């Protein structure tokens, strides 16, 4: 038995799950009482707060904090997973202008309705959505209210890629936002890269 407790501010690399990071730390500290605040997709990188010992009781409070992400949206292609891992399911030749993207980002501020990606851990009748997607099952994901505190374009030098910084609340899916942003701009799009830069 050990008395380790506290927070680890881990930087999760791409191509590993958040649970995979927990397993490595659990082995390192020889503890079973461990958890993380805010899951990051395998293709995402960035800050992953890890709680050890009694500190796990505070995870719910960290999850309620504002999170900040930087992501690239690739225009012209919608994928089955809303990121570059999925198959292309729809295309558009329309690439929105800087002005139109900037205007729409300002419009999409505050509380909005958002449908989580079908490739997510949301449960549909007790089954994870991503498992239903892999089994080629037909299903719908319920929309829920999420909050956007603000977003800005930070790079638009590449024709089909736009890099955006966004500050959002609990339960927000950047992949869903990229998909919906593209739809609102009469285009198609998916997340090409994703990094969480701040929690709280």
C-alpha cells in the first residue's frame, strides 16, 4: 500500500488513448486509485490532468473547468469519425474564406446544441457509440447543450486547412464543432490535428 496522492499534469502524445496513459502511470506508482480529467482522443495530444489517491475525488471539479484547444480543420471532406482516422463520407469543393470563417466563429459563441461524434464513448441503449459505428449499425446521437467562451483563427496560410483556438466548457466535442462549422459554411470538414493547451 502506498500513500501517493496529488495531480500530475501529463502531456499526452498522439497514438495513445487516455486510458493507456493511466495504465502506464498506474504501473509506475503501483496504485489502483487513479483517474483523469477530460478524455483526449488517441489522435489528439495535449494536457491530461491525472489524479492519484484521494485527489480523484476532485476530478469532477476539474472537468467543470474551461478547456482550451488548438485544432486544424481540413475543408472539403467529412469523415465517418469527424477526424482524419475515418473514411471520407461526403465532399465539397467550397473552401470558406477567412472572413466567412471568422464571422461564423463569432456567431457560434455562447450556449449551442451539439451532437457528439458517432465515433465517441457516448452510450446508446447501454452500448458505446463507437462500437455501434464499427458494427455498421444505424443509430442517432442525441444533441446536448454545450458552451463556447470564444474562438479565434490563429493560422489560415494553407488553402484547405485553418487552425483555430477555442475555449469551451464541459462535454464539448471539437470534432463535432469542426463538422458543424463546415456545414454552417456550406462546406464539409473534419479535424486534421487537435491539441489541448489548457485546463482550468
